[in-house]
């Protein structure tokens, strides 16, 4: 559907993150007849509703859903947080109403080639870095998608014909694309680890959503995959696209490291891109993200000189192992977007030679905390755990390996208290203060970005 004029469209889930709001504004601009429904009430949705106050022709059903809204529509847009097995969406299916999410709409409306980046970890860093590199070749190139501040429909009218929009795709975006047999022209999958098992029936089902990024590609398309991740490497046999790999462990067709230099191998020749010592970002996980971005950039024929220039000056993203400076005897890092045990393990592995005071914890996503517990015992001087179901699982794992109770405080009910306690228990020696939750934030915050900003406010 490209013409929305006078079409009856239901937006299911306005939300507070901006994606739903951007779609609503786009549809209003295109003269659609809108109904908005959300389980949140007027008070909870006040920030989003305030930005729609000037529009008088919207029908709202808030604080609940109503079966009647799902029967007489031309299109239903499902936003994040709405489960695919919703009983309301089943009504839509019975009435043969097309059901889409913002990614399906974007892929349907934008006529050019799209770069799609997904993965359990590293997709935001990879997408941001790749777009910065592409801007050396395509002025004003666009980055959007799962990036918190740039919904797809906030930029769709700004994309120029020669653009290669870099779209960060969540597993939820990919679920929608799967129903319409769509994959991007150039697809990157950074890695696949256990995550979001509170949403999917099992790990296999989660893997299948990530596979969608390359599943429907043609022989003229490109797939960029992590050779060091067993699952993404197995995906290389499941696409028709030309496959390029990246690796920090071995020589591959694509980008790899040898003798601390980064090389690109396209089978015809091998060229040195840069030294790894030119990279400012901390952590092996960020080195992996950089190799992914370089692989995509070389496929798109960006010069080595431009790649090196951008990467050498790239200092990472907000709230992803972000260095905040010195505070008393602490070097402070805000890693608030780490919402899985693996992400926090990567952060801990990146910090060496000083004791670590760790603030962590939150709500569980049906994940395994045993490896994180072992890493904490190995590297953490003092642990402060926010309350939550994920924290309880971590405590059980720490007890199994006899992590000393005098080295942790648990069940802390707010971040301010955790922060004050971290200063108290840091001791006099130089240390790292790391905020890396390893869990979701929904028991205390709207999302991980709100908790990140709260931490920044505290350390000011």
C-alpha cells in the first residue's frame, strides 16, 4: 500500500520511544484516517500524546484494546511490545486485514537499496560506524531503525535517491519482514547469542528471526557474517547472496586480523586497511564490530584512506562502555545499554589492571547468568545489585561458586542508592566504576536509555 489517503489505519502501540509517533505523523501527513490503541493510559502516554495535540481527527482507544477496532480497517501497524500471538491480531487475521510493522512499511515504501544490520550485540555500534564511513562517499547518508533517537519514519522523506540507508533491525523488525519475504540488499549479522527468551519459545526460534536478514536475498545481494560466531557462520549456507566474513581469529574471505594489522581479502587480492593500534575503542567486542563495518564498507568500495580516517576518530556510542572521566579515585564507565550477561562480560573483559566496582542487575529475559557469575568472581572487587528477577538469578549463580557475601550488596531499590554505595565501597585505591546491568530495565525505568541518562545525572 503506497497511497494512504482516506485509508482506515490502526496503529497498535503508540509507545514512548518515538517510533510509533513517527509513523502516526507520516500517516497523518498522507491523509490517512487513524485509530490509535495502546494498553498505556493517557497519563502514561502524555509525552507522545502531547506531540499529537494539534491533530483533531484521530480516534483513540487507550488503557485497553477494543476488539471492534480490529475489524474494520484497511491496514494495522503493529509496534514493538505487541506480541505476535496477541488475541487482537488474530481478529485482524480472520478479517484478512494486512498487518505490518515499521520495517515492512519502510522496505515497501523506499525504492532504493537498503543496508540492514542486526545481531544480538554490536548492531548499533556497527550501524553507526558504517554510516559514518559511507558519508565519506554519499553525503548526507541516513542511519535509522532500532537506534533510539532515529525512527525509520522520521527520515523516510529525507532520503536522497543516491542514498544507501543504514537500517538497524531488531528481531521484532525481522519477524515482520519474514512474513513479506524481504531481506536487505546488503545484510550484516554481527553475532547471535541467547537473548529475548522471554519473548521467544526457545533459542532456535530467536535464531530464525535473525536469519531473516539474509534469508530472502538474491544472488546480486551481499551477506556479511561473523566467522567467529558458530551460529552466524552456519547462516552462510542459508542465503543466495555473495557471502563475506569477518574474523579476529583467522584468515577469511572478507576482513581479518593478522600481526595486529587489519586486512581485506576479496579472493583476488589482499590489502592492508589499517593497524589495530589506530583504534581508540576499548574491548575485543568493539574490534569485532569494527571489522563488520569495514567488511561492508569494502564491498561498497569505500577507500582504505576514508575507512581508516573515520575509524581512527570513532569513540563509540553513548551508554556503550562509554568513558565518563575521572571521579575521585574512579574511572567511570556508563554501559547502561548492556542488557544481557554476555554484554556485561564483554565490558568486564575490556577493563584491566585496576579493581572493578560493578553496579548491575535488573529484570531477566530467561537468560543464563552462570558465566557472568564466574567473570564477576574473577574480576569484580565489589558488586552492587539493583533489585529484579535477573539479579536474583545472578545471586543464585554467585552463591553456587561461593562469591563472598561481604563483597556485594543486593536488592537495591534505586540507582541513586546504588551509586552512593559504590562510592562508599570503592576504597581508596584507583578503581573502575562500571554501570553494566546485564538485564532489562523495565522494573525501574522506561527503557535502558532512561537508566543511562539517570546514571549520567548522578555522576555529574
